[in-house]
C-alpha cells in the first residue's frame, strides 16, 4: 500500500459521506428516511438487495473456500440452488400481501392480521438475530482488512463501522441503496480484475489442474444432510435453502425494506426476479476467481513471491493460510497487483463490508422505531420527532454492532469461532418460524395470535433440541423443521380452542391481483431456471472431472 492506494480509499469514503449529507437535507419524514419516499427504481432495489447478500464475506471467503478451505471446493455453488425456489414464494405470496399493506416495518402486518403481541415477538426475534449477525459480519470484515492494510483488527472495525454509521445516519435508506449499487459495481469489477490478473499469470489449464479431485465435486445426491459428510449435499441445500431464502428475502426487514421502497408491486417483483436470475452468475464468478487465485498459492514459486512481498517466509505464509484461508485474496492483491489497483480492490472489500452493515442498521432502526418506540413509548410523536428518533436509533444500532464486533475480536480464537457459529445458528433457528408466521397470516383465516405464538415458541425449542442432540443434522434443515413445527403447532392450538374466526381485518382483504397470471408464468420460468442451474453444475462437474483443461 502506498500513497496512491490510500488516496483511492480516502476519496471513496469521503465521497460517500458527503453524498449522504446532501441526500439527508431533503428528508422530512419517516417514509423519506426508511423508504426513500417509495420512489426507488426497481433495478436499484434489486442491485441493492444483491449487494447485501454478496458482500465482503462472499468476496473474500467464497474464493478461499473453493481453493484452500478444508472440505471446500466448487460445492459453494450449492448455496445458490434454493434462491430461485425461495424467491418464487416471495414474488407470488409474500410480496403482494406486504406491499399492499403499505407499512414501514413489515412486522406491522402481523398486528393487523393477528395482534400486537405477534408483531412484537417476531420483530424482536428479527432484531436479535440481525443485530448479532451484523456484529459478526463486521468482525469478519475487520479481520480481513486488518491483514490487508496492516492495521489492528480493532482499528479496521472502527474505521469501516464509523464511516458506514455516519453515512447511514445522514442519508437513510436512499444512500444505503445508492451506495449498494455503486458497491455492487465495484465488487463485480474487483472479481474481474483479480480473476483476470490471476488467469494471466497462471493460465486456464494450470489453474484447474491445481484443484484436487474432491474440490471439483459440486452435486452430492446420495447424502441427505443428516451426517457430518452431508452438510453441503444437494437435498438440504435445495429444500432447506428454499425455506431459508423465502424467509430471508420475504420476512427479513433488511431485505423487505428495499422492496417497500420501490412503491409498486410490479417493481418489487422485477427487483426480486433480478436476484432470482442474477445471483448464480455472480457467485460463479467468485468461484472461478477462487480457482485462478488459488492456483498461484498451490505453487512454491507463488508462496515465495507472496512471502517476499509481505515480509514473511514461505512457511509462515503457508501456516497462515492453513489457519485462515480468508487471507488468500488480500495477500494476492498486496503481492501481485499494481498500486492504484490495490487501492481500488481494497475499496471493493470495504464497500462489500459496508453494503452488509448499512442496510442492517437501517432496518434494525426501522423495526425498533415502528414496532417498539411508536406503539409503546411515543404513540403521539409527530413526524419531526420521529425522524430525529429514527436517526438516533440508527446510530444506536450502529454503535451496538461495532461494540459487539470489538468484543468478539477480543475473544480467544477458539472462543471467537464458537461465538460465530453460535450467532450464525441463531438465524437458522428463527427463519423457519418467522416464515411460518407470515404465511399463516396470509394463507389462512382461522389461525389466530395464540396459535402462532405457541407454534413459534415450540418450533424454536425444537430447533434448539435438534442442534444439541443431533449436531450432524445440517443447519439448513432447521429452517424446514422450524417452519413445519410452527405451522403444526398453530393449527393444533386453533383446532383445540374451537374458537370462531374473528372479523376479517383490512390486511386480510386482499384485492385481486390482475398481474398474477402473468407472474405465475414468469415464476414457472424461474423454476425452469433452477433446473438449468442444477444441470449446468452437473455438466461443469463432469467436464472438470474428465479434463482439468475443460
């Protein structure tokens, strides 16, 4: 890193904060701050949603998983199998109901359909899971940047966290979406630059020959995800992944808020369709980049070059990568790329990290203000007070996530890894029950609040038991188990109570959707795309197995 690289980084950070300040001058209401006046173009929403998912962890970890991580390889592509299927549910069921309700927090819908208790419980579950997961994301990004920039992990966390918090507080969801669009462009450019440089140095044939046979396997139809060896097998990735992604895209405020900002159901559906079709090609680029960059580290000459560039010996580099494969891409950038390009690529890493953080703290703020502050603390607050409270709450969540990340960073390595696993598990414990609560509200008429609350509680307890008693069962199955148990519990409580259904609420009176027929046809096409992705992966697996030169 030299002065040119730092100039590129500082120019980017200063520019995004200044733009956020300019946007913030135009905001006068909660709807402006949280939904950008519902005037966001669908394509901006779609790119923003994708940028949040394909952030810093994917940019650095996906290539490292493919090339170096123990048990890794091209099976990373399996994570994408459930996306199209899950998004069909969001496009056809969840998005129409939630967009017609015209709320700021999607959990407001649950009060209209059930009661305030259900709304509060599900919103708090979201806030718990998303707040802790965001802290882990900040920590992971801080560890990456600390190696790349030769600064302490705590400093990296504070710098990225503080800049993101500042522009998020100033500009609200509008700057979040616009910055995500820019960040997605930078991320894709970064993939192409890194992959292109690596390909030029190592060559296509040699790169694929560097992968061991087990890393070339993508599809495993034999395993069911109930043993340690089957964690990445086809069935949990498809079935469990479909439930996970339906809940994440449809029932997670951090994703749904970008959809609500579009303002029209047709626009929301286009944004979701963009993700259903666009995610796999980007992840494929990540994986191919991992093959190219990883090939360099498989050679003694490559390790020697990296060691000389960063002032370490080859053995130390090998030990570092064995302990933490995520260091691979930053070390490659520092060792092989020219100055200026180095600065640009670390902007890509930083922007990817910020794209995950900015949307999380804005959505956490929206849920807290709409589901806690307004109903229970200041129901009579005017728009001026609410806008001020929104910005304070955004800052508060940002500080919480940064402090939690700093706390995790100070844990010992083994404790930190245990903490990360624990917090990532929390999401899978909750996603199935949350999805069930929304679908019970949308698709049933007799299920009431008590049934949903009992079902959610029993489902979370069941998932915890599965986690503790059956540790080899893939965490992806927890999403399915949580959903099924919630639905079953709610239906049993409803049947046992034998209560007559209460009067229909406004949130249940859904007008006919004139575009439904056309979108069902499009959804069928998305299902066909899922089949194409699976067939493509099978073809790729067979090709690389038969000939490393493809």
